[in-house]
């Protein structure tokens, strides 16, 4: 299942989404398969959820059903049962055997970071310094305490552009907004966009005056040669589960 997290819903946590999705399953009367044991729960597998506060056009999960359903009808029923912003874009039936776990296909993400108030030249200087560095160590508080790790090694590609409507010739009245586009390999510990931003601050003294707007544009298999991230559902689209 391919879904999005848009608008104000980007501030929902992964646990918030889990609760909303399980309610949607009940509202839509989806014939879920359940785990065994004293406390059975619906078989839902969440993969690579975006951090709280970031929007996403490329979230994925797997569900197991007790009986076959038409994928498009299932998509529509679940989309109607979720709040606007949590939008189900596609449901694909996968092979029970031989298809491989969806999580194994999510090898990298493509992110966009819009930096209001940051001129292109400042972002370009920081990006060039980051890419030239052999390693960029950053620290983040995790469940087991503060952890330091290399943010540079996970970054496959990083580029910067300016907003199409920004005209430097307009002077102070024209607000600059550098846009970063990055491809980040999924590693452990996960390197998030804010970790890359922390590295840019460390390397190039890049400090956005306001909160960046971060959106995941894609996630899926990574071509190590080209740095391209492809569609994780492509192998199953149009196929029939067995």
C-alpha cells in the first residue's frame, strides 16, 4: 500500500498514523488476517515511516487479508476512512511466496528540503563543503541516549536550486528560498534530513532563519551506479498473488 502524509498531517507521529489506520480498517470492514495467541492483532507491517514533522509522498505498508479483495475497491474504502492528508494512492496485491519483504526494497529515500530565507549562494557553499568532506559527524538523542554518527556516508546525492519565482534583482523585498534535493541511503542508525542539515550547519555554517519544509518524494530500490531511486511496487504491479 502506497500512501501519503500531507499538509498538517505531517505533524502526526507514526503512532498517530497507526491508530488512525487501524480505525480505518474497522470502518472499511476490511477482512484482516490476525495474529495468533491470547491478544490477536491485525497483520500490518509498517516500513520506513517518515519522521514526525516531515511530509511524504512515498509511505508504504503491508497488510495481510483473510480473503482476496479487489485492490482498487480496497484503496477507495480505506482512503474514504482516513482523514484528508493521509491519502491512499495505490494498493497492489503481492505474491505470498517469492515476492520478498517490502521493507527490503526500501533502500533509499529522495528528500526535498525548502529553506526559507536562505540564499542560493549560501546553500551552495555549504553543500559543496559537505560533499567534499570524507565524513561529517553529527549527534542526535536516541532512545539509548546521545549518539554520534557519520551523516555524510549515507548521502548518495545532494544538490541545491533556487525557487523558480525568486528574483535576486528585486532586492530585499524578494525572499530567497534555497531548495535542497538529496538521496539518502537507508542505513543504521537512520540518517534523517535534519541530520544532513546539522552537517551542513557544521561544515558551511548554514543556519536557516525559519523551520525548513521537508518532504519525502520517493523511496525504494537504489541504483548504486546512477543514484536513482525506483518504484518499490513495480515488480508486483499488474500481477496476481499466489
